[in-house]
């Protein structure tokens, strides 16, 4: 049971890291919707991923 829990945890962290990577990549490569409001929305989407990676709940 502990092994399954660790596997699920590492899969979760992998998916979280991939989502954060793609969000950050898209943030810097966007061609349209360049405004402060969109920057705030991206930041609010990225912050939970960073907090999870740093083990801050």
C-alpha cells in the first residue's frame, strides 16, 4: 500500500510539473492577450503548482 501511495504521489508531482512548465512556456510565447490582467491570471494558475512542488499546502 505504501508503494502505491508513493507511485501516485510521484505521478501527481510529474503531472504538476508538466502543467506548470506548459503554463510558463505559454506565458512567454503568447501572441495575443498581452495585458496585466492576463499576467495576473497566469500567475494565479502557476502559484498552486509551485506551492505543491515546494510542499507548501
